[in-house]
C-alpha cells in the first residue's frame, strides 16, 4: 500500500467523480422511475461524506504507518552495547537480569544515551558514569562497556 500523502487534487477528483455518479443516478430516478425530488435529497450528501471518509482514513493510515516506521536510536544504542557485553562472555544470564531490574543502572544507561546523542555537558559526563559504582561490582563491570562504547563512538547519530 502506498504510504505517502495524497495531493488535494486526488480528493477533488474523487469528489467530482462521485458527484457525477450521484447526479446521474438522481436524474435517472427522477426522470425514469418518477421518484420525487425530495426522496433523492439524501443521496446528494453522499459525495461529501465519501470524500471526507476517504481523506480521514488515509490520514489515519499515514499517521499510524509513520509511527510504525520510526527508528528507535536508543534501542539500537542499547542493542550494540549488549552485543559487545555478550561477546565478552563476562556476564551470566542472572547478572543480565539483575542489571535489567536495577533502576539506578537503567537511569545511568539513559544518561549514557543522552551523552551519546547530545554530547557531554557539565552535568552529564563520561567520567561521572565511570566513577559512579563501587569497584568490582556488577554495575561497574557493565558500565565499563558502556563507557568504552561512548569513548569509541563520540559521533552523534543521524536523525530523520
């Protein structure tokens, strides 16, 4: 299905075409079938309703398809770091689970993504992330991979 916005001309053509069909049908009913004009009034509203319904459904489909196709840069960032961590074979499954439920570590991952995306600021620095946890703790070992990744990839990802 075509996922781009249709021009106004497209909806105008649909309106004109449906108006011609309704007008021809109304004339046929009035002239051939001897139907009163008051009985065909309701049909004259159909081109407007049909065109508005068509435009509304296209707008909704376009809106939902844009949301579906948005790139999750934070997810890609986290996937790359987790791939590096898995490749090191330094962590067991239970440690990954503990890191996932550790709110403090998850907040620091969000801070790391902001550093990756926007660069370092006075408040957000790589050094603060690096020195935040106790020596030899699980979080410190995991944050080492995040910090190394940030140091290697200082460029800001392209957003569309």
